[in-house]
């Protein structure tokens, strides 16, 4: 589908077993005091007291203590006091790092430049996002013809501190109406505002309690959205596993919105979305029980009370609408095609047996967009992009030449547009926006990055290393030119390895600051990701999850063997599922790393599915209550359960947000408490808890600068770097 949804989410989605006795867990600990000596300066750390409770769970006859269960209660005063005390300890430590302010200044300078996104057409206007430099949130502008651009929506006016963000916006087909979603404090819960785009007048009361939702208009009459029932108890942690699709008719109360799909207790779907075809004739409903695999239904909107027709009745594959014209529908699917294909079908006979290939599966992973009456096949080869243009029948028109090896995105627009836009970047090359003439295939620069970073001083190379079982894994390593291979280079190894998510090379101003500091930045494309399609993803799921950790460990060993770095100069970093990755490898191979940086991590693998929509991650993880085999496998690598007393763990700074209602902060709280209780030796174990922040999307630039100054300062300080 030629989508009009514009989102600013970032992404940016995330074990050896050793249990102490139940008696130890039931004891109430006195204040834990440890002398932590950073490698270049002695600093005494007195960690806050973390009491131990008596909770013990029984899994298939195995008793598992959960001493810090009380930290799961995000509504309790006791938890709030613990958070305050931990933050004070952490910030007191960070304040002693002599060059933290210098790093912060450089981060601010690298982020202080005009940033302009790709234009998109709605009605008579061209819209684009822009940030003048250090604005906390991007501003949405619009422009008619050659007239000066004007501010359309400025999220910086939503709150004084920038913690209320614009998460997405959807325009009606004629561009006269729009509905946009806002997030408060980084929460996944959203509020919707409906506006007249010409006058920018808000038309009715906000819709509330919307979560994990697309938006899709039916003419100018109303739109579809998705949500869960408001949970009982804490909206930040209580379980939400019954997603529903609603239709909101303009001018009516939200309480009267029609339930279109979901709500059947015997058939729960955790992720439900609705999308209307370009001409408004059909509604496509996608329903999934997990983050991979979805059912697909179609409804004829031209007939009153028409039934939903099942197109795909199981969750063995994923199929989504690409575009439509009348009764002709194009889908992208991985059904019988692990690397995906594009198929065509008539909406009146939509069953799988009637699908006809338009772009067949190839050896490379496919994504697709539409614009200007063409299909753009966005292939990924070894985690990098190459683009091909096709007509709607599947006939290849041309290859689209890219400037160099890297990542291209965009190529979307209206059917009658003759000019489309795309972006290109890689690890060392700032993003450039190009315009593409769809008739000639000629690309011209629309907007070059103004970031104050000289990419000519750096190099980025892809290598392939061998994992434990012989699998070849790609990794991109970026650093200053002329790097001396003597094992002394401060290095961050980053990974994710899950949920079919691919880590393609892209520029980041925060990463550029690390490179300018003389650091090496390595990104490993681990199994569990989507870099080589569904087979690569499945090779890192459930009872094969250890493959992901082995791939990451092998990446570290490669960097050390090639003398790019050493264990004393190596940090591991990852967020969300990547936070789990860091927690797992640092507990399995603590001697391999000097610094560990698990962010918003899934760290309690026995209970992750009991919070918010966590049960939807079971495709990747399995659940501890599935069966004894799955329980034992999870227990063997769950970071919270594999912190061993008397172990020298890397210097660790756990980071999370107090409003993270996707991966609840209790994961990070419990992991930090275990580390502080059991760590021996000089390395500090701290937790940095951002207030009014969630899983990462919508984070104000001011908070981003502070966070990375702390992360890089902590990392270099504990690697023994005396000055920068």
C-alpha cells in the first residue's frame, strides 16, 4: 500500500545457570557496600540497600527464587525510593568522570545542525519534518508550490520539556483531514487528535488509550485504529494481550466506536491492524498472536454489513498489502518464500490458490514500496541495499544506482507523482536525500546533511567471521583511517539478533561522536535478525536462541584475534532484545568484555510474558510455562537468573526508562540488583533510570545528549582512558 503514515519512532524495539539457596533469597540484606575502583581512579561506591524477599516459583517441579519480585511494582513508594537512590548513586559516580562534559559538548555540536526529512505529498501540500538543530522534537512543515514553508505541527509546544512527542500522522485521501497520535513520557499508550488541515482546527475531543495502532481513513467519514482494553492496575506493566480493531466515525463519541475485529476471549490476537485500499472499497485486517506470523482478512466496504472473508487463516507466514487498484490487490508475503515475494490477486477471489507472482522470490531479502505508478524492490544483500524498479505487472524497468555501499530507504509516493524521494547513508556517511525521476531513473541530490562530521577521515569495512557452529556472520567495522592494530583501541560491539529485525548500515550523530573520540564501532548481523530472511530469523529463536549469543561472542573473539581491540578495551552494547543479548553474553563470558551496556533489556526470561504485551514475543523466545524443556532452556540463559555470586563481571551500566511499558523497567531493576549483590572486584555495576522516558521512541534530543555522554564517559573511564 502506498502508505501515508509518517512515523518518527525509532526504533529504535533487546548464561550459565547458578541459583543460590531459597534461604539466601529469603534473607533481608543489609546495606551492600563495595569498593569499586575504576581502572584509572579509585572511587568508593556504596550501593543502595535492596531488600530480598521470599518469593519462590515452581516451574515443572523446579523451585526458582525471585528475591526482587517487589521491584516489579512500579506503583509502590518503595520502588520509587529505590529508583531515586540508585539514580543518585549512578549520577554521583558519573559526575567524577573528568571528560564527561567534553563528550557532552561534542555530542551537542554533532547534533546541532538542520535536519530535514524526505518530502511527502498530501492534498495540495508537500510536507516534511525538520529540526533546526537541538530542538527536542522534529517539527512538521508544509509547503504549497513555491510558497514559503510553514509550520504545520510543532510537537515542541506539546510540553515544556519535550517529553510529549508526535508518534505518527495519517491524512485522509484528499489531504483535508488528518489524525495524529501523541506519546507522553515515551509511553506506548497514545492519544489521537483529529484536525482540519487547512485551518489546523482540532475537530473533536481526543481519542485515548490507543496502543500499537496504525491509522487508516475511510474517505472523510472516519478511520480505523487499534487498541487494548485499559488494563487493571498499572498501565505501564499490567498484561495487555487482547488487541482490537475499532472504527471511529467523525463527530461521534469514542465510547460508541464500532468494534470491527477482536474481543473473542477464546481467540486472542495480540497485534491487530486495519488498512483501507486506495479507493476505499476494501478493508484488509491483519491479526497476529506474536510478532511473527499473521492471519489476513478482507471486507467489502461497498456492501453494508459484509462479512470478513479469510484470506490466510493461519499464522505460519506474514502477508501485507502493497498497493491496490480497484479489485486488483498486490501483497508482499513470505508464504512459501522465506526471502519474500510480491503476488497479485483479485479482491473478489482473494484465496491463496489464486495468487500469482509479480516479483518472485530471489536469494536476497525483499521489501517493496510503490510510487509514481511503479514498484520499487528494495533488496538486501549481506545487510546492504540494492534497488530495482518494476512496473505493476512485474516487468523490470531498471536498477537504481546508489552512491556507494549502504542503506537506501523511501521510494514511496502517490500514483501520479513523477518525482519520488529516497535517503541514503552508511555507518560513516551522513544521510543524503535524493529525488528520483521515475520516468528516466535519474537521481539528483535534494538535501545533503549539514552535520559537522568529516566522513573522509573514517573507513567502514564489512567482514565475515565464523561462529561456533561454522556459520558465516557479517559484521561492519567503522573507525578512523590509519587505525593501528595493536589491541588498544576502545571498541563498542553492537548487536540485536531477533524479531526479524535487520541492522543495516546507517549514519548516527551519536555514533559519530564515538568515532571522533578514537573509538571503533562494530555492528554484527546475528542470527535471529532478518538480514537473510525467515530462515536466518528462525535460526535464532526459541530453542535455537543460543546461536545468537554464540554469534555475538564469536564477533568479540574476532575483534580481539585481529588485534582491533582487546578484552580490556571492549564494550558490548544493545537495546531491548539487544539488552537481553548483552545480559546473556556478559553472564556467559564475563571475562571477554571490559564494559557491558544493556539498555531497556528483556532480562527476566521466566516472567517477560506476564507484563504488558510481552506474551507476543513468544515466537522468538518461547515461554517458561510452555513445557519443561522450554523452561529449562530459558533458565539456562536468562540474565537475571545467571548472575553468580563471586564473579568478576564487566563494568556495567544498565539503562532503562521509568515509562517503558514495552519492556518494563523491572527487568533492568532486578538485573542490576542481582549484579550489585554478587559482583566482586573493582568494576562498578550501576543502573541509570531515565525519568519521563519509555522504550526510546520520541526521546527528546536533550535527554539523548545526556544519555550518550554518560554511556561514552562510563565506557572510556572504565577502559582506563585518562583523557580525550
